[in-house]
C-alpha cells in the first residue's frame, strides 16, 4: 500500500523519534492531520500525538471545531448569557436574539441563573438537535476574574474542544479519555456505529496509523470496502497458487446463514485446491450508489488509489468446503464475510407452482451479473421417481448448478442441480426434450444443514411478489463459485 508510506513514516518520527527527526515539520505538515466533517463541526486528529498501547490499539488527540456559523452563534449566546450574571437567581424567557443560527428544532427552554453573588452560574440548553448539551457561564464576583473566565470560554469556542481518543482498530471500538493520566484499560469504549461520520473517521484514522484496514461490523458500504481491501486476490482462473496446470469448475451458491455459510452442489466443488465466490463487487451491488460513493471516497481519503479500490472490489472472496454429501449432491461452503441477506427455505412445494431459477449460466458468454429465468414445478419427483428431486421447466444452463430455485414469494424451494442431456435423449428416443431440468428439494437441503449444525431461516407461502422484486432479493444472497483443481 504505497500511498500510506508517506503518512506512516512521519507518524513514527512524530510519535517516538521527535529528537531524531527535527526537520519533519517542514517536510509536509499536511500528512500530520486527518479532518472529518460532521454536520456543524469539523474533527481534526493530530497524528503526531499518537500513543501506541498495543498492536491495533492507540490514543490520539482530537480537536472538534465548530463551523463558522455555529461558532458565531455560540459566541453570541455566550455574550448574552454573560449579561445575566448581573441578575438574581431564577428562570428567564430566552430572547429572540439568541436564535440566530436557524429555526429551532426542539423546544426553546428558559435561561436559568443559579447560585448567589459568591458563586453563580447561567445556563441555557441549545434548541437544536445537532448541537448537544448546553452552554454554562461561570460568573465571578471579582470583575477582573469574571472577565478572565469569559475570555477563556470565548477562546474554547474559537479554538475548539480538545480530547484524547482511544481507538481499538481490531475490535471496532472507540472511547474518550476524561483526563491525560487516565489508565487506557479503564476508558469506557463503545462500538463504532455503521453508516455514520464516526465510522468514516475511525476507518481513516486506523488505516493511517496501523497501515491496515480496521475491523468494521458488516452491513455498511464502508465495511464492505474495508473488508475487500483486507484480502489479497485469488490466483487467476486456470492456475493454482504455484502455477501448476489446473481445471476449473463453475457454478453458483447462495448464503444460508449470517456467518457466511453457503450452499452449492457437490459436483460444483470436486477436490478443489482453491474455492472462491464473488467477485466482491457483485455482493455490494445492492448498496445504494451514493453510499458506495461515500465509502470509496473515505478509502481514497485514507490513502488508497482508485485502481487499488477497484482491484479490491473486483477480486473474488476465498471460501472453503466445510461439508459434502455426494449422494444428495450438496456441499457447504464458508466465506469470511457477513452477507447482506440470506435465503429462507420453504420445505414443501406443490406441483404446478411458479418458480424461478437464479444463477450464473454460461460464464463468459451471458451476463456476469446473474441470470433469472421463470418456469413451473413440472413434477414432484425426478428420474425414476426420485423423491428427493423436483422436475422444473425454468430454463437452466451450465453455471446454474448450485443456484437457488425460488417460489413467487422469494422463498428457496430447491437448489438447481441438472438438466436432461438433450443430445443423449434425442439419440435414444428420436425426439428433443424441452426444458426438462431438476432441482434438489429444500427438505433435503434442510436435513443436510441440520446434520452440519447450520442454523437457517425458513419461510412460508405468502403474497406473490413481482419477478423483478424476487430477482433483486435473489441477487442479494446468490454468488458465482469457482473451484480450481490441480490436474494430475
């Protein structure tokens, strides 16, 4: 990650080798700070103040400075409240000239004066949701002391509030030191909330200090981009890691648990030396475009180039085979990712019901983003009255194997397995079969998952959804699979 070198080297000098690096400040002050906009304020983090606690865990000084309009508003409030020091204890209606920022978003409270001539305070709660808390003015009986305290409060507004922040980049935690001498082990921390400015700040700071994408709870575009950047690309199709000759099997799989468990056919992953699912971009395609744009912008701000981000999103995600059932042609995979959605299994289906198949047929020829076909349950058993199998009329092709078969409510009622070999049947009976395809019943799938301790969602027949809605849902939990095997 070359773009990070210039950030990390000055950081090392500033944090631990100041005496040995006297010329650092004149080289590039820009790399010293990270700035994040947060509504009505800007957070500036000084990377020269980093104190490492343990790998992935450190503290850094943060200064929050209000934007100009908010700063002017707070200075005006301070000046007005300071005049109330001359009043007696009580509650006073807020003046209209206090509300100079914009129309209040919460109820306008009263100004409170408490105490006596020896110790007096004036307080007023901001009537704006984004400006948390209240302004408290301390009134001193001595005029010189009172003026000094007023100037100190004014300076705090114009210079910003300064805090030491604790970052735990391997666990997604952040906390605030209440004083400089506080034991880091006693700092109260909280999990970084997804889809917030705090998540972006945490991502950028952790990446700049540690040089590694930090842990982020799954579910947000930024977490998806960060997790993509954490992994190295798998070898290109047709080659193993040591460049031995290999064969490639292609198919589909779908997520059945939030822990990254996927289901596919056993024949899709035979004796694989490497298995991958993806690419990652396909798994992120249902995030709103504006959210993905913000996530990419955060990654760029943290030091990644456009090419690095695009390469990370285009790479597949490594998976491993957890269990196989050759008899029922089922396989369980696991990938280190929390999916956006998981399939819900419906354990029974009726003959004649409308069904759809979703997969990635004829890769390299048809659309790489997924293929959706419609049909019906033609029969409740397969060749030779095999009760484990459904016969379906939904068209499937090589590459559909392992993909979900869904009902018109979006439940998975089977896993696509095979199509009748039209050439062989034509030779045998002199007629060409049309759309005779097969799927393994969801009840068989459920037994396989139960035997491997996988918790899965179930569904019931419901209101019919539009084909477009079902396709969008299937797209969220279905991915292409690639199995690379060494050629003996």
